[in-house]
């Protein structure tokens, strides 16, 4: 029979990388961790770790598949434990969420503040990064739910759209097309461009030009959203972007102009994502409901 203590030891060992470090985390002996993991492997009839003397523990394919399920079971066990305490009150416990790096400044601050007001007994933390890193975090159980773009999502992740993002052209007032009410992708393509070089954003913008039958004239690549805006502010190029800040100046205080595309270019979806087949905790469901209220109106 599989029990929660075995799963707890398995998750601790996977996170710590060695039985000894896992034992330190759980305040038990190293032999207790080894015994629990060994019993779990026998119960499941499969090896979960490759034990390497010099490098510690490495998850097998079966171990990688089990890890998010184990985390989910432990989280729900904690929910059951606190259910009585929550009767007549709010939610308790901890929740880690993920957010795509360039979207985070526009949605996370309000989400964190509002969630803290509505659920003061839940310790909410976050991780941010590119989509592939967030997908890993979801599938490995390091975060329970995430906000990311719906491009190139790997198998095993369920999604729910929360906001449609439409691209626009960001320019300096000195740009020759900055006084236009709108532009097409094709007509602005020959002008020097600043490319946001963060996956999957770069792939999305390349698709934008491909569908318009145009070739971008990339002058600089930048991995920072604000560096892109700063370079545009210096009139070193224009940039296609999705998120729309409520301020119209770069960090240097230089004016920026947002010009919409007139040719209905490729839209992008900001989605809630979680591991497919995993039942979200009540805390994660409360965060998802908050996202449905806040994200569509965010800057």
C-alpha cells in the first residue's frame, strides 16, 4: 500500500537530490528516507530514482511522471487536514503560482495584493520565467497554476483563456510612421526593428510577419521588455509588442507612441495553465477565479 509518508519522502528526495539532504529537510534519519522510498518503489513495481554515488539521485521516467501526482496528493491531503479549521472561515495554507516574464509586471502586482486581502491566511508566492520553464514548474509540481501564453505548450498542460492580446507597433515620436492612426505589418516591416528575444515571444512575432508575407528588419535583439522600450525611445527602431503599459514613457523619460495594426494581425491568448488531469486545490481555484476577474482588465 502506498501511504502519504512514502510520497512525502519521495518528493523530499526528488527536491533535495540526495537521501541525506532529504532526511535533513524532514528531520528524520537517512535510513528512514531510503526505507520509505524503497517501499514506495516496491508497492508501485517500478524504480523511481537512479542512484549515482557521485551525483546523487536522478529521477527515472516513472519518477518524473509520479512527482507532480505526488505533490498534488500531498497538497490535497493538507487541504483535508485544514478543512475543519476552515469551516466558517477563509482558506489556509500556501500556494505558488507562475507567470510569464513579460506579462508579470502587468498582472501579478494586482493579483498578489487582491488575493492577500481576500485570502489573508494563504501564503501566496510566485515564480516568473519563460513558458518552457513555467511548463517544467507545472509538470514538476513547483507551482500549481500559471499565467502564460498559449504558444507551443507541451503535452500534459490544460489551459483556459483569460485575455486576448492584440499586438501594436511601439515607436518614438520621431519615427516617420508615428503620426499614423494605424499601420499594416507589411508597410512597417522594412523599418529597423527591436525584437523582444524571449521565447515564445520571438516565435510569435516571426509568425506575425510570416502571415503578413513580410520580412522583419531586425536591428537589435533584447531580452528585457523595458530595454526594448528604452531602445525605441532612442529611436533606434520600432517594436511589435503585446502588453500595454499605462505610461507612455521609457525609463529615461522619453515619449513612446503606440500605433495599432490595421490588418487584424495574429492575436495571442494569455491563459491559465495547470497540469492536465490534476485536481486543483481550493487555494488554486480561488486564485483562478481572481484571475478571471482581474486579468481581462489589467494594463
